[in-house]
């Protein structure tokens, strides 16, 4: 049974595709690619059908990550097939929990940086879109740190499932 994770930010062209790319790499490194799938979406549909922001693509590629991506909007019906919905900031967390039709669906939504013990109470990944390239680099660093803890949590969930 495949464990499915969806990363969600606002427009699905910066933070969430970056997080999905990094997490997929961590999953592959751990040998779990046949058991875990990761994708991404946005809370809004402004960029549907567009590729990731060029700054996202260049930062990912410079750090050895893939960057194949087409933006899409998160749909409430997806909750039923997802195990985790990872919000990149508290605004996304609130929006996703409002979209949830049941308490069980709402409980699937988590903040990415909650998986980074060093983040403490600063759990938002800032939106780099209106800033400079260094904001994309900072975003990547936050995503990388949190992905380690997220992978550990997913691995723990997988251990509780039948292979």
C-alpha cells in the first residue's frame, strides 16, 4: 500500500514544488520510492498548468534535485487518497483544514516545519516569490531540514502498515 503525501503552498510554483522535490529525493535515498509518493498543489488556482518559478527550478537544480512540475490547485476530494497533507505555512494550514470535510481529513494536515525540532515555534516557510533569489535558498534550507524529520515520521507510519 502506497503512502501518499501532498505539499501545499499558495500558488504551487515555489515552496510546495520545492518541498515535494526534496522529499522525493529523501524517499529515493532511503529506498522507499516503491512505498511513498509525494506531489504538491496550491490553495489557489492562479498558476494552474504553469511550471515552477524559474528561481525555484534553478535553486533545486543547483542542489541536485529534480524540478519537473506543473502547478495545480488542491481539491478537497484528494483527502481520501492522501495520508498526509503538508502545509508550508499557517495560512495554508488553516485553509486546508477549512477544506477538510471531516475531522479525520483535518487531522491529516500538518505544518512542514513541525518536523524540524530546530524550528521551535517558527513553523512557517516564508514565501520567497516577491523577494530575491536568496529567499529561495533559505526556503530550500528550511525544507531540507524538515524533510529529514518528515521522512522519519513517514517511515514510522509505514512500519505500522502491512508491506
